[in-house]
């Protein structure tokens, strides 16, 4: 590994709920400034990985390191205080609180003045600016997702965990959320994301992990995984009838017409911030 | 010798009361232990049973309604039917609601009964209650009439125990425990959860009505204060929780254990000077409440823990011992 | 007509404001700790008896002790939470209901041991009502109770809408799990809930005692109307609880008015049943309450 220490490491983590083991020896690395996405079929244990980090999964083995410190089994409220923000897939806003109050609650652990950060959030999520005083429960699904992400960002987290941020959203909102995720990441927050829309997710991700049956199956760069015929056959068949033709690395399919986001993003980032990983997919 | 005889008669009387509480606890066990229904109005169903049999079996009186001089057996059956009918009405309204709502509603119903019993003086003789309720075996000489009553009560407890154990092992009971473990799964398997719950609530209430009727016949007198939440509902709950929910044998043992402690401490408190006696009586309730809290925190399964039935191992579990 | 206002409407509004104070606590506990607290009535009793003790010790006016009594009651309730509810925090909610049921009887019996069971009052004298416009009779104590109750409700409003802790309470009422994942100190919110609920309950008990008398069963007698008020307003909804309390109080008092003929519509002995009847009606037709609280 390079000199740069990854922000989050899962080292052969095994765990489950009440005796039933769900993930087995999962290893995942999230480097500084990265977007890492977890894909895999339903029940592959993607969300359980998130829960393992948050301390709501019973860990049977392995270690979870945050900035090199062991946080295995730390309860969620303490994990949050250590700079990990989490956006659950559902029920991720307080519906009876206004948008403003939701953001304020997001900043609950902060003791300093959070108002500049709040203004920043309304800049980032422009559609919310006009709805500050509306109860979050009255917003559309896409806007609610924005509130959830903004709320999680209020603490200026070291890591953002997103559990299927686009689930149940219309394609238009999906685009919007993915754009927001990229934007947030571009401002320096590393993101670990579980996604069903694997094609789009890998399109914006630096790297991806494919989980099957609670185990690591494959990992590699986003572009590399998109190009992998096996991954394509397994998860990317969604829109097209056949496995996508192997694209050239760095020009991911599934991104909005012709914008080669992966490259554009790679260009504007300090290359040192990227953890080393071999180009293309690496099979275990 | 005379003193020994006195103790013997007293013991028989107390044991009979303990048996009646066991009946009430078995009734509550069907609702709470088997089905998870919180009934905070045990006293109400108890009162329905007691007054029903009182009206039917007493001699005609200007003080209260009824006076049909029916045999005690008929009174008890009617008590069960009356409790069951009221329970049916209650269950239809409340069964689908969250358990807390059922608790509030049943507590309210018990209070309403108490209001009616107190206020409808023409029918119930108000706060002075109904007296001269005939006791089975009264024609037998002392102490054999008391002993016969004791035997009757324990025969009823044993019959109920046998029936409930059978029901627990029958498909009905297994579905009940499935509902308790995972309601969503039971619903998905096509079980009519609401209907089963209503059945359990009615069955439990009918047994409580029987308990009330037995009590009325045993002490030959009933008044609205006997339907007070402390004396009826609370004690029965403590008995069940201490004995172990969902466990019929635990329910019976819990009832006998708590009743023994309750009544023997009463002997002590009544011997205190009057001003202290009253305070000691309240202190007793406090201590029972404390015991309940301790059991909830330290032995959530009760002293006699539930014997779990698994569908696949039912046959081998027949008559089996308790799980560790 | 003036009889209606003097003897039914005004006492109804006063009683309603007392119920409202009690119902806020029930609804907050339900929203944040997720169980129906049967011991809430005894909290009201405690507040009244603590005040009575202070009055007997000093001979001062009962309402002077309002802040002290509220604080003392809140402290006692915090201690009870620590001993009886906190160990069961992760147990099914119905176990907490049983614990609260047991606690209800423990507190009541302890009150009976300490203070005895006879009726007592804050003051011996009888106050005369002010007579306005020749026929409107208003008791000064009713004005005081109503003013104080409204002030307390405004304070609750400010707390819930404009303070960090109040907002966290609403957040936790919305979703305890998300509150935890957001880093909200849930134990702190629980403590705040007990303090607010207990303080308001104590106030309700003191006002009721100030209006009539102190007795050991006063809290239990208020429990059903207070539950009914919280249900009517929608469990988990503080503003609904305020409205629900007012409705239940007024309807209770109006139920004994001679609407038809010269006899009371309902014999006074059944007044306590009115709250229950309303509650059953809500459970049948609109379990989420008038203001859409939670059903499960």
C-alpha cells in the first residue's frame, strides 16, 4: 500500500444478527477522496457491511479500522461522533421536522456554529432552499433524499455512507442524486455507497466491490468492473438485452450521454489522494 | 387441638382462594402468555362472573336484581358465558390495535363496570354489595363443606390445566405461538391472526368469569370494591409474571406462591396496632410491586420458564421437561 | 343559561386545561419512549402531596411552591426511570407497560403509607366567586389555574419548537433509530422527556388539588381522562393532547348539564365514564386520533 492511509478498512469482517451469519470475511478499503460502491444481488450483504461499520451488526471476526484505529463494535452514536455519517435507505429524514430542523439535528453533535455549513448545504442542494420551513415528510422522494444527505453532511463527516440513495426514485431524480454524490465527493468527502443501479454507480465510482452471498467476489476500478464481462452479465444487464460490449477503460457506459465522467473527475483530483489499485478488474 | 383445627380450616380456606387465583391466572395466561394480549381489566371480567352468578343463584331479595335460586353450577356456566360475550365485544373493537391501546381500553372497561356496579343501586345494591350467595356443599357438616369446596376448586384447576395444555399442543396453540414469535410470518402463511386473537381473548375472559363466580360462591359475598384494580388485576398479573408467562404450570404455581405470601403477610399485618395495620397493608402492595419489577428485570421469563414447542419436535416434546 | 356557563362550561374548561397538562406527558412518553405509562397518574398525585407537605410545613400559599414541587417531582420520576424503566429500555414496549402498571401501584401504596388516605386540602377557607355582569360567576382560583396552565403550554411550545433539546425530542418521536444514527444523545432526550412530562403532571395534580382537594386516588382517577385526551389528540402529538384534554374536560362537565328537561343528562356518578366512552369511540372510528398520531 502507498504511504497514504485509507480512511476506512474492513479487514476480513464476519458478522450477522442473532446467530445468523450474513457477511463472511469481507474486506473493503475506502481511500481518501474516493467513491467506492458495493454492488451485488439482493441479500449479498451490502447493507450489512454498512451496519458493521456503524456497530449495529454483531461482529464475529475481523477488524474495522477508521483512520487506522480499531472501531469494531463501537455503538452507532459514537461512530457518528468519530466522523462517519450514514444515510439509511428508508426512513432517513425526520418527517415532522422542517428541512431546517432536519439539518439542525444533523449537526446535533457539533458544538460550534453550524450555520455557515447549513448555508453551504442550501447552496449544494438548491431545490431545498425554498423549502426550509416545510416538514420533510411533505417533500418529494428526491428532495427527501437530498435532505437526508444534507443532514448527514452537516457534521462535515470524514466518511459518508450511503445505502441505496437512489432506490425508488424516478430516472430524473436518480441522475440528480448521482450528480450530488459526485459533487459532494469532489468537495473532498470519501463516500462508500451501496447501489442497485450498478451501471450508474460504477460510472461515478473510483472503485467497486462485487459481493455475492456475503463474500467478496470481485473488485476493481469502476471502469474496470463495467468492462468485466462477468460483472456485466450478472448486474449490468438491466436496461440492455445483452451484456454490454466491453467499453474502453475510462469511458464508462451508463453515464449520461457521452459525458465521460470518470475521466473528467480523475483529471481534477490530486492523484496522490487515490489509493493504489491496479487498473482494470482484479479477480479473487 | 382446637387451635390446630382452626389452623386447618383457615388453611383450607386460603388454599381454596389460591386455587381460585390459579383459575384467574390461567385465564390471563391464555390472553397474555399464549397470545400476547395485555388485559389490564382482569378485575372487570372477574366482576362480571361474580355478579352474574350472584344474581342467578341467590334467593329473591328486594336489595338487588335477580334471585332466581339456580344451582351454583348453572351460575358458573352463565358467568363464563356473560364474560365471554362482553369479551367478544371488547375484542372486536380493540384486538387490531397496538397492545398499549388494549391495556388502556381494558383498564377503562373494568372501571366502567365498577361505576355501574356502584351506581345502579337498584340492581346491585351499590357499594354494599350482594350477600348470601349460596356456597356449594353448604349442607355438609364443618369442616367437610370447606374441604369439598377446596376439592371442587382444585378439580376445576386441574381440568382447566389439562384442557389448556391440550389446546397449547394442538394446532390452535401452535399457531398462537407462531403468531407471538412472528406475526408477519403467520399472516403471510394465511392465518387469520385477528380471529385467533379474539378467540384467545374470549376464552381467557370466560375463565376469568369462572374465577369470579367461584370467588363469589366461596366467600358468599361480592361488592364493587372486589373489582378494584389492586386486589384483582394487579395480583393476577404478578402471579402470572412471576410464574412465567405462556407456561400453564408456572401460572398455577405462581398463583399459589404469590397467594401464600400475600395471605401469610396479611396475618402479620393484621396483628399490628390499627394505625400500623393499615400502613403495613399498603406497604405489602409496595413490596409485591417491587417483586414484580425485580422479576421483570432479572428473570424476564418468570421463575418457571416457558416450555417452547417447535412444530417439528412437538411429538417428542409431549410431556417433556422445560427448556434450559 | 348562566348556570350552564357558571357551573358547566367554565369548570369544564378549567378541568380540560388540567387534563391537557397531564396528556402532554402521556403523549411525549408514548412518542419518545414508546409505551403507555400507567404510572403517569401517580406522578400527578406525587406533585399534589409534595406541595401539601410544603404548605403544611410553612403555611404559605400552595401555588408559591409550584416550581419547587415541579422540580422535586421531576427528580423523583428521573429516579424511577433509572430504577424501573431504564433496565428495560430495549425490552418489548409491553413489558414497560407492565412495569409502569406495577410502578403505579408501588407509588400509590407508598403515598398511602406516607400521607394516609383521608382527604386533605391546601387551604381551609372557602373563596367567593367574582360576579361579573350581574350573573357571570368566576372563581379567582379558576382564573389562576387557567392562566398558569396556558403559560405552561406556551412554555412547552417554545421548548419543542425553539430549543435544541425540544427539536431532538420531536426527532426521536419521529424515529428513535434515525435519531441514534444521527448522533443524538438519546438518553439525554429521554431524561428531558421525563422532566417535562413529570413537571406538567405535577402541575396538573397541584391545580386539581387547588381546585378541589388532595387524595391518594386523584391520579388514578385522572389517568383514564388523560389517556383519552392523548388518544383523542393522536398519540405522540403534544398539540393534539392539549386540544384533546380541553375537549374531554368540557364534555365531561357538559355531560351532567340538564340538556333535556331538568334532570342531568348523565347521572353525576357516571361522569368518570364519559372520557372512557369518548376513548372507545376514537378507538373504533379513528385510532390515529383527531390529529393523526401513530397507531403502532
